[in-house]
């Protein structure tokens, strides 16, 4: 998939008003007076008719969108990218050991949660092996991140499979926006305990580039009490856990303008990391060392067209390796993507074609000695996917628009599958009311089809429910796996009554049908909720953001029995405050509270509060020092419990940071 | 299905009702001018109430370059300004597509969908002799010179006096007087 921002597609399709590149001519009201002849005071008295809205990015979108902008990123106490997502009402974030996070949107947290589409500059970064995201690989230096666009709810019709209950797009900064040299370092207690960023960027005329080198050392967590961990008493609560990590990366971005109409962007990079963890095997806790390496390159090309739209072409390739004691996974991904946006009669249209090639080799490292070891059969597998989408937006009246779209996808794993959406948006410059109905799919992953256990003792074979047995190899993955489906109804209202106050309300229901195993519906999940967010500025130098989400999620078993356990916490609340104490000093607070999550026979996840503080001093432009206190309340708690891994908690951390920028 | 739909409708109705309670009502309809016609007139007024250093012009008859960066919301309104003069300099309206073409602009209006965020554009334009103007909320606080805001359907301004002065420009006392707010911002970000 080519890199494009959510904003691009959302502007094009959903914004009330004209589309990209089209000058939004002010609708001239009858003007008897020559405004140019009025003086300053007279002009101040002229009442204006507000322009029908040129695309206002997120504001007019008929979807639940949240943008973490550059200023939010700069003001974050935590330098870990997944922690930034905690401010989005509707997202659930759980750091479950010293170096790993689970993130979900309107759904249960899970290491293998596979229903969210995550991208960096439009490049898919979830692994097609199981559909999940290795967030530890997305710990980009925040100095390089321009913004993070988050859509809650299904966006499959526009974005393709996996955008079932949310999309996260991380947009990196251009060389022009970061021109100069940056040296930044931070160190302290808690996680991470050290970070170093070196960046050189040049923006000149038609071209700009940036090269960033990043090193981060992640501290170990501490073991949790037996009740909220999987170690079964084999570890002592409060002691240092065995889950440190280090990650190194070099990222490059180059942008060119070719003439007035065309432009191109190249991003490329390499990543290399070592993470420790402990896992549970046969009731015993054993250490596991994970090595991850990846390299990627992506080229995008854009050309403006006469009808105010554009052509885009993108190509991306990623090669990734994840090695640990359990598996050795090597994957190759190639994405090609073409799209056209523009006007067709009364419609704003966008259509696109995509092709994705995925191959993976999943080997069992100790095949000679292991018993009932995890793997895939065959070892080499993958699929090719072709897709196409078209969306049209019809402006029925200045204040009402209808958007309809569909995406078709066909691959080696699924036949022709379609994902449609219908959206209505009404509003003016200050208010937007929208509603949407969408069907989106999570297509089967390689493990859904090829999951196998090697060297299973004969006596144990029946217990595995094998669909195919060859020797001691038992394949449990189902070649007839079908997509999971969500049908979602959503409605929202957002308003900006004044420059100092704005809010956003969303209500939704997601109905999942999971049909992965043996063609049978395994279960249905139903999640209903409301999400609210408000931003206001009580004083010129003080901005506050608050958020709240109320989620009710239940699993409905195939038998019809309703599982009484909730899938996800009922209440979550967030608060952000940014205060400029003086021109040189600023003080920021990020806080969140999540209600407890009962887990049946297992102990519940406790209700938890988190407060992060940041004090920044900028004695002169280009130089700054920060002091951050993470988890100031020092609650060492489980945020997420993964059945076969040992989770840890963090507790309070104090970080000192320093940044120096020069030409 | 029926149950689900009603549940969602109920949620939506509740949310919408709550929203309506807080939302501002649409004001009474009076004869008006279009927003961007008024803003264009303001841009013209800025050439009367801000003084540019003569060094900002290569020659006495060199044009005063009024540049729109990003999407142009003015339509034909700016054409009415063109041909007027700033001192001896004829006002010329330009719509550069590339950042290097912004060099030498005297007044830059940053519209939506500019290739860079407004704050970054301001940093990029950080050189003497440029007045930056935008309708982007928070623009003045982010280091921009002049930000248009709408109050009760009237155009108001927030002025970052420091950004204006650091640009080597002199705002008249009158301009500062009519501003809704004068910030003396340090400028956001790096």
C-alpha cells in the first residue's frame, strides 16, 4: 500500500465542502459595499457568512477519528510511542512486560489481537502471520513523528482487511520540518532507562531528506503478585523481572517536488532489537531471548490532475525476522498500490487497486529435541492478495453529504469478499453530525490455516484436535477458515462552539462473527459503547483535554449462551493538561483511569490509575531539558495478562531528558 | 437485529441530545459579506497597518508579494487587491506550490492542506520581512504572526506581537488595539 495519510482519504471523501486541491471559492454574498474601502474598525463590524467548509481534515469526517498532533507528542511525558495511544478514548493500551505492549480499539486487549490495522506512513506494519502488531518494533523516536491518526471502528471498505475495529497511522516528519541537526538523550529509572537520538535533516528547495539513528534501552519490570501474573508463585513479587531489551534503528526519509504537480517520497530503514522475556511451558517458567531484525523501503509518487484530484502510486517492501527459542519466523512483504482521486460529475470519487505479496518461513528451532512444538505446516507459506475499492461522495446540499463505498478483495485464502459502507454527514463549520453502517472483515491469517504442532507424542495426538496428521506432525490450522466479520453501526456528533472549546461524541455497536475453526461459528462478540472527548483552554497558556469511554463487550457462545464476563473494561477516562508556566517553562500532566476487568475464575485485572508528569525547560531556542515522572502514583499493576508469558509491572520512573538542535 | 438497532439509536439519540444542549444555536440571519471576502479585505488592511523594511524589496518598484500557501480559500477575492500598492510596490498575488517559491514573499497566508503544518511553515519562513497569516486555530500561539478567528460571526485577530517584530516588521499601535488578543508567544516547538 502506498503511503497516504488518513487525512488524505478522509478529506477527500468525508469532508463537507470541496475536495483536495480545489480552491474553495467563498460563496460571495451580495456585496453592495466595496470591502476594500472600509477601514479596520468597520471591517471588524462586518458580519460574515461562514464559508462552506473547505476540508477541515478530521473535523468533518463521518468517522470516529482522533489525531495525536505534534504538540501532543512533544508534551508527552513518556517517550514510548504506544503510551501516547493511552490518551485516545476508545483505545486500550496495556504494557505487559518490560518491552511489549498490547493495543486494541473497542476490543479486548490481546497479544494476538488481530483486528486493528496499523501503518507507518501508510505502510502496513501488522504481521500477516497472525494479524497482530509487534508494538515493540514501533517504538519510533518521537522526535520523528509528525502525528498519529487514529480511527476507531471499522474502516475495511477504505483500508482493506484487518481494519476491523480500528486504524492507527503513524506519520513521520519530513526533512524540511526537521531541518538541522538534533542530538537528544534521556536516561533515568523505570522503563525505558536510556534513549539516544541523532538526526541530520536538510531541506533545500525541491528536495529534503532526514536520517535518524535511534537507540533505546528498556529497563526490566518487576514481578507481579501471583494473583495477577502467570508465574504461579515461581517468581517473587517486587523482584526485578527478566525482561529487559534494547532496540536500534536507522530511518531515512527523502521528499522531492518534481515541478509544480508531482512529488515523491522515499522512506527506508533498518531495525534490530533484542528483547528478553519469560514464558510458561509445561508449568515451568523459562527465559526466552527474542531477536528481531527488519528492513523496509517504500516509495510513493503523487501527481495532481486538472480536475483537482490526483494520481498516487506506491510500492513498499519489508523483510522481517523474529527469532526466539520457540520459533524462527522470516517474512517478506511486497505491496503495490495505485489510486486516483478526483471529480466525476456531481461525485467526488476515489478508487484504487492494490496487490500484496506475502511469504513466510516459520521454522521450529529445536526440532530434534522439542515435544509438541509450535510451528506452521508447511514451513513455507503465504498468499497473494488483489484488491480494489471505490468510494463516492455526493454533496446533496451544502450541509449534507452521503458517502458510499465498497472494497473487494480476493486472495489465495479467501474468494471474492466485499466490504461495503454507507455514511451520512451533516453539519456546518462548527458542528458535524454523522452516522455510518459498515461491514468489515478480518481475513484468515497464515496461522489460522497452517498452525501445526511438531513431534506430538502419539498418545497426545487426539487431544490436539488435528485436522491433518503426517507422522508426528499435527496440523490444527483450518484450510477452510473463513473471514471474521464485523457489522458496525456508528453515530457521532462533534462541535467547536469556540476557538477555546470543542468536543466529540460517538456511540457505536460492533457485532462480530468469528468463524475461524472448522467452518463453525465459534462465537459472536458484541461491543457497544460511547466515547467522548473534549478539549478546552481555560487560559491562554493552558490547554486541557479530557476523554471518557464506556464499553460493554460480551461474547455470545455458539450455543446461544451469553458469556457473562465482559471482554473489556467498562470505564476508561483520560485527562491531559498542558500549561506554559513562562516562555521558558512548561508543565504537562497525562492521567488515565481504567475500571477493573473481571476474568471469571482468574483474578480480575485491578482498576488502575496512571499519572505521568513532565516539566520542560527551554532556556533558548534549540536547547531543552525535561524531567518526567512516569506512573507517579507508583501502582505496580498488571495491565494485561498473556496466558503463556510472564507479565511484569513497572512502577514509578524518573527520566531526565536533554535535546540540542543546531543548524 | 431490531434490538441492536434500537440500542444504538438510543445511544445515538442520547449523545445527540446532550450535544444539542451544549452546541451554540445558529445566529439570526443578517445581510452579510462572505467570510473570505472580509478576510481578503483584512489582508489588504495589513499592508496599511504593518510596515515592512525597505530592505525586504530588491528595488523601489519591486512587487509586494502576497502569497497563498496551501489551498486558496479566497476564490476571486484576492484579485481585487491585486494592482493596489504598498507604497511604491504594486501588490502581486501568488500561489506558490513549492516551498522554495515562498522565499521573498512579504505576506504569506497559510491555507489548509499546506504541505507543511502551519507551525513548521512558520519555522521554515523564519526570516525577516515575512508576515504570516492563517485561520488555523492556535496559529499565533504556534509562532504565527496573525491568526484570524471568528467571534459571533465577525472576523477577529489574534496577534503574536513578538513574531511580527522578530520578522523585522512594525505593527501599528492601531492594529494591536483592534486585536482580540495579543500574545507574546515564544513560538511552539523547535
